[in-house]
C-alpha cells in the first residue's frame, strides 16, 4: 500500500510552477520547498528552483512537475496543501498546513 504524498499540490499551483520553470530559461530539476526561521511566529515557507536533485530530498511528482521537500522541512509540511492564489492586491503560493498552531499577525510566519 502506497503512502500518500507529504503534500498535495492544487491545479493552480501546478500551473504556476510550470510557468515559472518554463520562463526560467535554465533547466531545473524542479522546485524545492523548505522552511526557515523568520518573523514573530518562528518559521516561514521557502520556495526555490532546484538545479539538482539532492538524495535526501523528499520527492513529490505531480504530473510533469517535481516538487522537492528539504529534509529539514519535511516534519513541518506533512499534510500541507500548496495552492496558488491571485487576488486584487497580491498573488502568490499559499500553504494550508493542518499542523500549524498559529500565525503571526502579518501572515509572514507560522509555528507548529
């Protein structure tokens, strides 16, 4: 029995990742999700191009896109849904994480 992927990726996030990878102009192994210390709640999500696969990364293949999860971030993102939202004043990736215990007032950081 296969385990579910550590994160799910919505169709709009998948479309945006494809666009970013296609417009980069340099071959990429995919995108890498991580977390770093930031803000008043402690952690913030990071997203960057992955030039190479790291054998320790958790790999999520979604159609033709590879999303890598930094091993240090894996415990913080299990069960998360990655979405992409465009609103009147802002657009960007949205992470809906059921493990979050709180967020700072500005939305920059979270804690589990």
